[in-house]
C-alpha cells in the first residue's frame, strides 16, 4: 500500500512540475527514474529497454511525422487563402456566407493539418481582417475562427486520434471511422447556427452580395485547385484507412506525397519551403516522441509501484458507476486542458485511467472519441483556452480578449451538446 501511495505522489508531483513549466519529457523520465532508484528494486529498470524498443518498433506511430509533414506542407502551399476566397464567392449571396466559408475552410484545413495552433493562426491571419472589414462583429468573427480552428482535434486524420489509439491500445482506423460522424455533425451544427443567426438576427451580418455569376471558367478552375483537390486528398487518406486498403502509416505516406503534389500545383514547392517543412516536422515529431519515451518510463514505474492496482481498488471501494467515473475523468481532462497541451494529457493522464476503464469493460473506441471532443472543448474554454491565446496573438489591436470570450460561448454550448449526445447515444453515431 505504501508503494501505491508513492505512485500517486509520483503522478501528482509530475503534474505539478509540468504546470510549473518544467520540460514534460524530462520531467516524466527523470522523476520516474528517481522514484525507481529510491523505492524499487533496480532490476525493474532492466524492463525499460524492451519498453522503449516496443515504442520504436510501433509502425502506427510513423503516421505521426507523416501527418504532421502533410499538414505543414499544405499550410505552406497557400491553399487556405485560396479556399477561403473560393468559398466566399460560392456563398456570396447568403447572410453570414463568409462565416460559413470560414467554418468549411477551417474544417478542411483541420482535416489536412490536425494541428490546432497552426490552423487557428492561419485562419486568424487570412480571415479575421476581411471579416472585420466586411462589418462582422469582433466577437462573432473570433468565435467562428477559434471554433473552426480547433476542429483538427476530432476530424480525422487527426494526430490526437493517432496518439490516443496508441495509448489506449485500439485501432487507429476504427478511431477514425468512429470520429467521422461526430465531426461532421459538429461542422454541420456550426453552419446551421450561423445560418439560423443570419435569419433571426440579420443585423449581425453584412448583407450578402456578389457581382455577377461566379460560375465561369476561372471560378471553376479555382474551385478544383483550391477545394476539390484537397478534399480528394483527405478522402483518399481516410477512405484507404476506413475500407482497410491501407494502414494509417501507409495512408499518411499517401497524404504526405499528395500534399507535396498540391503544393507543386500552387507553384509553391521550392527548396526553401521543403527545408522549412522538414525542419518544423522534425521539431514537432522529436517533441512528441521524447514525451512518449518519458511517458513509457513513467508508465513502467507507476505500475511497478502498484499505482494502477491501487486506483482500481479505490474505484471499487467508492462504488462509482461507469458513468460517474467517466464524468470525473472528463472534468479532470477538461480542466487540465486549460494548462497543458493535449500531447501531455494523452501521455500523463490517459495511461493512468485506461486500466480502470478496462475494469469497467468500457468501449475504448468510444472513450477515445469522448476524450478527443473533450480536449477540443477545453481548448476553446475561457479563460485559459489555448486556441483563444493563439488567435489573440494574431488579432488586430481593436479585437479585445472579451470579444474572444463572448464569441466562443455559443460554439462551446454546441460542443457540449455533441459530447452529451456521444455519451448517451453512441449507437446513433456509428
């Protein structure tokens, strides 16, 4: 029992040090090794090389750098700006048409990149100034951008889902399939909210306008290059995984190659661009895998100290039902999302609670989708949501923090409604 209490102290101390600002990977690894040396038989550490090799030999994790490469390459291609311009022409006569365009482009960009910070910053730079110039209220414009930018957490192919699949020990392809309907429902709910707002409160939106008809040769060419081709790439990547034609890693390789071709079609595939993309991909991938190796060390020491058995016994004695425990975990993850990144949450909190959900015989695919939606919601929640900080960093001076807080509330309510729908009616979704 004393060792089990030490395991809980290990978890709490790591969490506090991460909040204080210490590097996550080295905190996980260093503190876990210190506890192992002080409180365990050193023979336990002979198990660590096998654990590390198990991570290195996990071919599914190769999808992470490939999806990151795909997303950054598409970001550098300039497709986002062209997509927004094309969609704005398409929805030109609709009140709120530009906001709808931002949501659709944000969803496509999120599906392409899977990186929240990159999507929010990109959408903020290319769409916030035009929306403000057209007369959109700052709160509405920032709410739309922040909400659409965080869709990368749940829309497959998502790096979040790849990492969750690895930690939960479930098929990434099944996670992608299960996330498809909830993510489409979320995008649809955002669009319906904007259209309904345009009918009920038309003064919030500038009047729709469009000179002439966009359906000419130039518009159709732009539509194919900026919208249809990226959509086909996403469908090819997802479809090959869902129908079982390719593994997530193979599909990610297809996506990376396709992203290079799309960037070449935009005449942006230069040697400096390739170097920048490779440098950023290496940086992000190294960060993820260093945290993963640290989390592997933490998981080994935590279990050898008996932390997982202690938590299972604690839950059994507390007589919590599966849904009560799920609610507790969702609240903890939601609050943690204010302060630490999703990668850290996945590698610190999820491995600790997974054995407890296994004891409850919880569907881990369902749990992965809930965690993905929950992380996305916490990224939007005032006062500490990461997406709000990203957007404020690129917003014009006239956009105040209170505008971001006020504008995001309706989208938060939509996400919470979706989370409740997935919790109580999962059979409706897949």
